């Protein structure tokens, strides 16, 4: 947006850098759906290796990764277990129900992290009355819960419970690489207990579009059928894949700057009147702000900020979210925090 100087709306707001645009301009391309785009093939091989899986497929968006993975894992009437804050439950237009005919049972996680007991309690016994519990989905990082990072132990506990009951396992890794940088754990180690896992290129990695879903060779063959069927098979997609390869080489380690900026933003606004910063320790690149005590809704407060060139997002009626990314500098963090402080002080006065 034109008159927004500090855009903390989402890490989807990044524009390709000049170097990324050069990689896009110079990309070798071919017919992606025939398997003849060398840049897409290189990206998929790179992501499969990064995630420790046999194969991978390029898709236009993270949402399509989730929906196609669910289509392959589930039959109509099946049930998916996911945290109540999960993207597949709240932000995909009811896709699992509309496309796969699967329902989601929300689990009562704390900051997006549920445990093995929650999984055990949710799995249905086998009965003709009940839906068949089929799939466990874990979001890394847990977005709407605060950008929380699942530890390997927490992941192993819930996927262990899932496997004991014969469930398949899926990781929504939209921000898996933020978790990698925040924790020092390898992406393949986080991904190991999952049958399917994907990363988004268009969030913190700064690409214009695209996501890559990784799994076994056999699973990816079935993914291709759906990719073709729903119109996700592309032609010279190498221009997008080249951005992805560039980002994996140049934009991963720097995610720690986004995390430091999110921590700095939280520090700068912590004692502003009328708000509560959540979580108190910032795990990755997101800061959630409860604004209930200001007497304004999150949308009303955000409008006041936007009028001054600073944009956050209203996640629900009482919470604003600030997300740091490639296109937000330390100076912009400081400007954003001071605009928020001035606004809150004038509301309180
Ligand atoms: C953004 C996001 C998605 C969807 O990715 P798109 O590329 O925007 O379709 C899925 N899951 C989570 C956790 C996300 O944050």
C-alpha cells in the first residue's frame, strides 16, 4: 500500500529484491507439468533434500499444499486432528470439508502446542457411528498462536501418539524455516516424523509465489494427480522456482534478523497503555497485541495506525498482529513502535 511506511501486516508483503529479480530474469525454464522445467526440478530436489524426503512437488501456494496433502491422505467422512488455531481449520475457506470431504476436530493446544494426551483423547474408537480419525496435522511455527516453535520432543510425542493409532502425519511448515533458525534444529529433523511436509516460499523467504510439498515418491505421484486435476500444474514456472532457489540460498540465515526485530518491537511497546503483548517471550517473527483495554477494537486501532503510515493486522476483534520480514528494517521497527506508543498514549489521555 502506497502511503504505508511500516508494513507489519504479514511476511507475505515482501517484494522480490533486485538480486531475486535477476535470478528470475535469468531462470532456465521449460514445461513444468511435463517435468521439463529445470529450475522447478532443481528447486524440488533441493527442498526434498532439505526436508529429508524422497521427492517434492512445486505448487502455487501453501494452501494448495495443505489441501492436496489432505485430499491424498483422507477419504470423505474422515477426520483430521489439528490445533484449534490451525490455518487448515480457520483460513482455507473450509477447504478440507469442501474438497476432501474431511472434517477437522480442533485440539485445545496452549499457544498452538497440544500434547500426546490431547491426541489420545481425540482419536475415535473404531465404530460405524464415528468418523474415521485419519490424519494429524501440526503447524510449525504455530501462526495464530503467536509464531510458537514446536520442539522436537513435542513433535515426537504427538506424532508417536498418532502412529500408535495408525494415523498419517502432516506438517504445515509455512514457517518451518523460521523454526529452524529460531531453534538451531535442522529442517529434516523437524520433518522426520511426518509423512508430508511443505514450506512456503512467499512468507519470510521473500518470493512472489509458490510452495513446495515433500513426501515419499509414491505419495508425490498421487499429489501430481490432484495438482493436474485442480489446475495447479504449471508451464514455465521456473521463473518462480528460481526465486525459491535464490531464497533458500540467501534468505534463510537472515530470518534471525526478523526474529530480533520482532523481539525489539515487543520490548519497545511492552509498557504502552491499554495493551498486553503476547507471548511475553517472542519465539519467532510475530508479536500479538491484546488491545481490549484500550476500549477500541483491533480494527479501529489499526485504522488509526494506518492513517499514520503503520499497518498491523487485526487477527480477531481484540488482537493485533505484527509480523517482521525482509522488507522491515530496524529503523522501521522503531518508527512503528513509536507511532503505536503515541497513538495509545493519546487514546489513554
Ligand atoms: C500462510 C499460511 C498458509 C497458506 O499459505 P499460502 O501460501 O498463503 O497459501 C498455510 N499455513 C500457515 C500456517 C500459513 O501461515
